[in-house]
C-alpha cells in the first residue's frame, strides 16, 4: 500500500462525507466483495480504502476508530476512558474479547466522592473535573487489537488521524452544538477552553477544527510505533503533571501500570447460533441474562400477544435489577456473574416472572434511570471471513470536560461509572475497573462468524442489543429487519420507553399493566453480516 497515497485519498473521502453523510440509514448497504467498516459515516471511507488495498477487517477498524476519535470529539477521543471489542479471526477459529476499560488511580478510594443521603456527589465532581477521570484505556485497546489481529503497522493506521488533527476538518452542527452547550464547564478548565474556544470565540458549523497538539502526540506514537510514550514515557509524564496541577489523582505510576488485555468472552447458544460478548465490566452479561431468561421460559412456545410482551419487559427489568445491585469488578470482591448466567438461575427468574405476569403483577425493583451518551461503535468484516466489533467511549459528551493543556488530550470520565455509595459492589476503589454499558457482539452460525455489531447510546445499549438479538437470533428474522425493528427501553423501574414505531396496541397493554409508558429513543446500533453468502452492513 502506498502510504502517502492512502493518507491523501482517505482524508479526501472524509471531506466528501461531511457533505453527503446521513445519520439515518434505513436500508442495508449494497453487498460488498471486500467487506465493510460501519459506525460513523464521516470516517468510514478510511476503512473502505484499507479494505480495497488489501488490509484486513481489524486494520480498517482501528484506522477508522482512530479517525472517529478525532472528528467526533464529543463522543470519544484518544484520551477516552475505555475501548471494548470482539474479534473473530481465521474464519472463526480464533475468537477473543478486548478489555481496555479504565482503571481507577491508586489514590482513589471508596470515599473519594462522598455522596449525600440521596446519592448525589457534591458539585458533580464524579462527572466533570479531574477527579472524574482515571487512566485512559482507548489507545491501549486499539494498539493491542492491531498487534494481535491486524496486518498494518501502528504508524500507518495513525496517519489519517494525524492529518485530521493537524490540518483540521469541518465541524458539523452537531459537534458545534455540543461544544457550545459545554461552555460553562469548559470555562473551568484551561486546556478545554483553549482547545474548544480559541481566543474566547465559539466555533461555528463548517469551520475547520484543528488540534495540532494532539497531532504531535499521535506523531510521537507513530514514530515509536508504540503506545509506550503515552503510558510510560514523556507523554505519560505530562499527563501526570496535568492531573497533579488540577487536583486529579492519576500519577505516572498509575499510567505505567496500565495494560489492555484479551479475555475469554461470555457466550450463549440458541438455535444453532452462538452469541459472544466481552465479560464484566461490559453490559453484555446483562444482555445474555435476558436471553437466558427467555430461553428458560421456553420462549418459542409462547404465542405473540399480551403475555409475551409483558414477559419480555419483566425479563429486562429483572436483569437490570441484578445489574445495578450485584455487579462490580470481580477482582475486588465476590460477584455472582456465573450464577446470573446459569440455567438454574434463569429458570428461577423465569418462574418468578411468569407467576407475576399471570397474576397481573409487576416485579417491584425500582431504580433511577440515567441519560448517558458519548460513545462510538464500529463493526467490520473482510473477504477473508474476519469480523470484529469495537466500541470506544468518553462516557457522556466530552467525558470529564478536562483537557491536558499542551497535549490537546480531552479525557473521559470513567470514574462516573462507579456507584458512589461506598458499600456497593461497583463502589470506587484503588485500581478498580468500573461497570459500563458497552456491548460489542459477535454471532457465529456453527463455527462461521456471521454478524459483528455494537452500539452507542449509554445505558440504552444493552437493551437495544437485546432487542436486536431477540429479533435476529431468537426469532430468526433477517439482519436488516432486526436492525431496524422498534425497541423498548427500561432500567428496572416502572418506566418503559418506546420508539415511535411501536403499535398503539402494545403501548396500551403496557399502560394497562401498570407501567409508566413514554416515547423515547434507543441506542444506535451498527453492524456487518454475512447473509445469503454476501457481506452487508447497516446502521439504521
């Protein structure tokens, strides 16, 4: 591959896509002989070019994700808190999960946030500010995935991102609006103010946005062909100095101790297909728990109608109850993750739910809902049969709203994903990893990978993925139809949100059963599939 030609053509594709891309994809992309990268229209051309020039799915995926981390700075970034992935290589003979979750600094304790009686943290310092951020995991995860599964050098996949950061890209209205909405918190941080409001001026749509300091960071990594400078070199020292100057807790020692890792995925089989997703601390365990409950109900024998709808909603609510009360970092205390996916527990939950629905009752767990968003998700496939799904996140928009001055490195707020209550399984603690909502998924048919899919949308990701898997794996509906099907969302409370395409009959059923029913959005899923012998992609 001619490196200079690749860079120029990739960035030309990005410029064109700003003018022509649409956020809503109602139909599948045409079948492709070489494969796809899907997840962020503005940068997908980079991945397409790599696939056309002979790179594999992971080469294309990582280069595209890095570019997305530049052009969508509110969603994620090089300083984002986590990246999680699923990879099926060599025609499915090798399947692995990527865990590059953030890690709390060593000085971070269960009492760092000190919530009040209502669970609120003074000043929201668990969401915004330097205490809200731990060791960034995004860049470590991308490098590990490339080393293990890619064919290109780290330096080469970084080149389009370096060019975008140095030469700039036109700001979309969405990004501008998010920057302007964050002005108050950005004004409290020198690095963020200088980056997003240069000279005190608000950005405007269509203006070129440049981050030359971040370009230098990426250039340093490219020259080293390594992330060592970021975690154990000069860049790490400057990041640590930024934390020390601003009252944060991450030190050079914390950065040096960080490593992304490959782990054994969780799995669940249904009707000849197997669903794979990363283990804790992702949201995939809860998704598989919902499916396991349906399976224990003998879902295929239940007729479509009132009972089936209520059973599905209660399965979601019960899994969220367990998620929000029982789950935390298993390396720091007992977490019943094996029990939650066991046949016995699924049967117990199914019996409890079926009894309640038959009696016209709602199981009583009540939890506060949460609005989260600040994530990108990409899926890729290639002509060799490789498939991968990758999600990377800041947390909420722009993460902690802090930027390492002089590096142009905006940091995610992974510490917000802890429950601030000190006795909770997901309570903060030194070197702990927080619970989060990313759910990259792979599906195999027999041994062959047939779907890679992920989502963005905070807490709405697990339910959206469950809805997709219910349609595609459980009901056997086509990939595109399953991707576009309307979804419900609940987090354990009696509030159930529905997308507008839901029928009035179903809404009336939920209302009459005692739920609080309101319209609402869902996560955005993006995926690739091998269907009828053809590679397709979609992002409705």
